[in-house]
């Protein structure tokens, strides 16, 4: 079956040293490679002079990239998506890669091992991944301890929230309600995740009634911004309805999109788990654009899915995103990616005569609103 979302290749200069290292790592199981990479970041953050040197090298300091949103300052719009550092085990190291913000999790109230292995797969022909991790994490108490030991961080931090696999759907609201009070002192915003395809039944909660109840409950538990992360696999009109429901119930923003179970996008897909990376670019953009055309100016919008260059980030910003997130691109392009993306953003802004991100955010929408 041929996908209706054509893929566009983006050329970006991956450092030759990382290309050689990647070729070695790609001979290993994907999850083992991820652990090795996280081990390297752990070592980096434990040596202060190295951490500071890498941070200076990869940070692009330019006031044109900065924004004041979600009650805090973002020095640049490129963030790390949830799932890469589930347990905030290397959270200090992300500054050394130049990120403007970081989202940890998904965290659940109780620790859980996730799904059986193997559960993480590369699709190098598509510069993509497929994962069926299943919210494997150390639980909220461990995350609280870790974050309490690193606060304050030099960038805004989001925490992505999920329910335990063992929690019945009709009790899911209680899981989200447990997480917020425990973690609210250690983050700048929360994300309610109902859209992962890897916890059985979770996407059944992607309905107006559940979303309204969750966000009304969250509003009574915290004054921190709470956002909704949506699936790319619903009809766009229905996704917009869900987003309107969330905003009406108090959501501070929308993150679009999570991974996809549209296996028609590639003959290389397995029949389980969620697809991410370059293969998702047009599908994610299409869903995000539908949301932006309805809600830009009414709520904060964050775009994620197939973003691997400054040019693609620029396209999402012009489509209405205030921030973008990356995940899979970091695997394929390495630790210099964020620096390159921010520099490319500045070049494109100069080309178009933009003095700040505010000049380009939503520029492709006919009737731009203001937050």
C-alpha cells in the first residue's frame, strides 16, 4: 500500500567522526546502542570542564532565537522530545548539545519494565526508527529524586506523563493525578500523553470526555502549564476537536505529533510499535498544520515528527509552531545537530529579514492570531 504522505529528503552535514561512530553503533542492537550513547553523556556530565567546553561549543547564543513563553525563557526553539531520556539520567548533559529545552519521561507512578525485547528498531533506509518500548521507566519517586538533585537547570524542562500498563482505563485519571503534585516543583511544564501506541488501550483515552476530565483535574492540581500530546493517526478534523476540548478545559498548549502506527508508510515497518523520524515528516506536518489553522493564536503549539534540519524547523515555525522537538534525527545526525539547526534558522531568518522568531512564527497562516 502506498502512503499518501510523500517523503522529502533533507541534506544536512553530519560530522564525519559521528558518521564513522554511527556505522559502528548500527552493528549493535538499537537499544544497546542507545544505552551506550546515554553512558557517554553520563560521563560527559560528570566532568565539569568537559561539560562546560561542550556547552560553549554547541550553544548558539543569539537573542533572535529567544522567546518568553510558558512562563519561562527559551533561549532557542529546538527541544529534545520525550522518550530519549525517560528517567532524566543525563539531564544536565543536554545543555552540552545546545538544546533550548528538554522533555523527560514518559514517567508513570510506579516503575515498570516496558514491553519485551527487542522493542527498538532502526530503519536506516528511511532515517527512521520504530519503537515499542511501552513506557519503561523508574517511576515517579525515582524521577523526583533525580530532578531534585539537578535543579535548577539551565533550560526549561518538561515532564511527560503516562499511566501504568496495569492501571485500568477507568482509573487512568488517578495515575495522572498522582504524578503532578510529586513532580511539579521540578519542571516548567507537564505533558499529558494519551497518544503513545505502545501501552494497550491508552489511545482509547483520546476522546473528548477523557481529555476534558483530565485537564479539568490537572488545573486543580497545579499552576504549571499542562499540554496535550496528540497522535498523528486520527482524522485531522477529529484531532482538532480533541485539541479544542483540551484548550477549553485548561490546556496550555498542544504537542503534535507522537509516533505513528500507519505502517503503510514503508514496506520496512514491523506490525507493532510506533514509527518516528524522516518517514513521519509529511504526515506529522499535515496534522500539525490542520491544528495550527484552527488554534494558532489561541494556544501554544509545538511541532515534532520528522524534523532533522533548520530548514524543516523553519517550516514548522512558519506553520505556527513556537517550539519544535527532535528525537530520531539525533540518532542519525549526532550531537552537533542542534547547533547546525540553530545556525541554519538564523541564516533563513536573515534571508527573510526576520528580526526575531515572532516575525516568522505562523507566517504561513493567512490570519495570524496573537497569544
